[in-house]
C-alpha cells in the first residue's frame, strides 16, 4: 500500500539522546540544532552561576537548577532530511518520562563522558533501547578534557553492553594535548586554527596518516598514539555493518566535544545516511501498523500541561505511525469512541511553535486539548486499534499530600491529576481516608511537584511520610478472588488514576510475604498503558 507520503516519511529521522546526568546531553542537543540551522547561537554556562538556559529547557525549575526534567520535541531540516529530536530528561529521577519517550523514536544517540565511561543511568536507558531493538549511535563526549584512553572506552562499551563497536573517528590527543578529531574513514582532520584545545574551525582533507599536512600538525607522542589507535581499532573491532546496526547489535562510535563542535556534523551526516526511517509499531490483537499504510494512526506518548501558563493549555505529544496527516482532520479517539477534530496541530521547537499543515509517519505533533487525551491513547482514521508498548512503573517513593490552604483542595487535585497525566507523578486514592498519596521514582520529582503547583495552580503543598515505601498493581485472572483480597486488605489498598487497584507495602520483605500468602494474586512492578473504551 503505497501513498503520496511514502517519500516524505522515508526522509524522517526520529531519534532521542540518552545519557547519565552531566555527560553533556543538553550541550549536544544545542549543537545539533545549531548544526542543523535551527538556532543561531547555543546557550552556554557562564561563570558565577549565570546561565543562559538550554533552548530545550523551558520550565522554571529547569532554568533555576540547570537540569532537564521534561521531554521536549525539536524539528529541523538539513539537506532534505527532517530531523525530529526528542530531548529527554537527563536526571535519573525522571526516567519514566524518558522510557515512554523512547517508545516514540527510531534511533538513539548514547552520550558517554570520556572521563567516566558508562554510568548507571546510561546502562538503564540502554537496556530499554535494547528491549525495543532501537539502533544506538555512541558519542564519546568531552575529549578536549583529560579522559580515559580511547581503546579502553571502546572495550568497556563492547564488554559492559555486549555490543559490537565500530570506531568512526579517533581523538587526536586528549585534554591539554587535544588537537582535534581524525576521521579515518573519510580521511578528514577536524582541527582548530587556534591549535591545541581550540574550537573546531578547520576541516582538512588528508591522504591517510602519512599525509604531510597531518604529520606537521602533531607532536610525535600524539601521532604515535593515533597510529596505534587506528591500527589496533582496525584489527580489534568490527567493520561497520548497516544491518547489524539497525538490529541493535552494533554501535558506531564517534569521539568528539560538543562544547567545541567536534563530531556534530559527522553525527548529523551519519543519521541522514544510516539511521532508520520510521518503523512499524506494535498494536493490540497482534496487529502491526506500517508507516506506508494509507490511513492515519498515532499514539500519545506524553502530555504536557501549561507549556504556556497564560493559556492554561494542555498539549498531547502524538507520534504518527502511518498515513498522511492534514490539519483539520477528524480522527477517532479510540479510548473514548468519539471523533476528535485536530484543528490546530503544532510542530515544536522548545518554546516556539508553528502550525502543522501536514505531517507524516515519524513526525511528532502537538494536539491542544482540554484533558481528553492521555498518555497511551491512540488516534486513528476510524480503525478500532491501540498502539502497545508504553510502560508505567511502580513508584519507589510514596508521600501523603499536605495542603497548606484547605480552601484550595479543588485546585490541588486538578493540579495533581494534570501532573499525573503528564507522567511526572502517580496519584493513589486510598480505600480508607481522603488524603491522596503521591508516588514518584526519585525525590527530585517531589520538588518539581511543589514548584509547579505553586507556579501554575497557585497552590502550596507539602509532603508527609507514610508507612508504605512501595506500591504494586494487584491483578488476578479471577475477579471474585481479587475483589475478596482487596476487601480483606482495605487498609493497604488504593486506586490509581485509572481506577486500577494498587497494594501498598511497607517494605521489600512484606512484598515477598504477601505474595507467598496470596499465590493467585499478581503484584506487578510495571503495567502497560493501554486505554480501552
């Protein structure tokens, strides 16, 4: 089933950037946007705490703390290719938002700090990519600073992540002896007229390592190390194989410095040439949605409230899976069983927006709405279908909400429901008592909840400890057995925002004990978000 939009979707590259905090993800995001012509100047961290915030970080708390805690979407065009960059939270406390964002991409860039190697959050996010067979491009960042040997980093990637690696470039020195990057495949030397440690401003075509241009640039010890790297790299690591890369078995590795512009154009060129165009999406009933299908389908992987506080808006981020979307289309909101007219769809660039007249598979559009659309919802051109694979995770931290002004209960609950809809927090309504319980993966999320309720809903709250420290979704194939269990244990039972029963546990021992005593009941750490009508 070919369509007029086939050529258009094949030119899409939808990808995310994943990393451990402080590996340089935000800087890389800015420089990719700069390299793609989407912005004229990248933000920089200034001395004495003065910051120009990253263009992708728009939330107040992000500006104050210099961290990314929300996912943004940025679209730009370069040499006929449309890049949809989904920027994800760098802080591990917001990993759930990142996991869901990864369901909407076709490839990912894994950023590794040259001095620190593979860190815990990088490993977790990589495993999510592996579960979804997402191809990984590796960017070893900060080679202009003192770091580990290039071969040591490559060996760690290969061994720790069980990935074949293909070095696509090599650092020419590191730290105080950094002179640039050598592209041994394209025979190019990326360097600076300022010499040692300078920003990239010169690209020289060379004829291998013996080129007089290259020899004259380097000290003997740096040259010897470069020759050794290229020789050992050619013998010890895999040649690049497109099929292996697309299957997620091999990662091309680029060495560079986002701050000084090394590696940026190489990554963009590689994504254009080798990263996959939009792939098929799994759906209920064993159905697979293919991008070349005529009918439009898409799914909501994120909801963001109050991106523009003046308008109290709610934007659903919809990844298009198939068909050619046109502004003003009526699509079926499958969960509600009702049509929805998408009259003002949006393309994003961080805070900036423009109306999307047309969009194709792989594109992410924003759909303004008044609460109808939720994470996990599917929109279709009439078909009764649900895209699958979006996860929800059991929270690891539980707190009871304490309201400062009891006259603002309505505003508080509205705010918490909005934030739960975004996936920032989970809310639980106890079977006994009226005070809601908030569940989060990391403590920083609690700070964000307090900050946003105050800024966006003019409501001040605090949190109190509860006797529970974890929650699990309670499920059973026999509804009568489940109802009896829940009734018997009402003091431990709450409902999530989808009215799914949740059992609250005091500690890990109790999780094991209650599970052994009730073998017919499943206590799940994760559940798939599939909203049915």
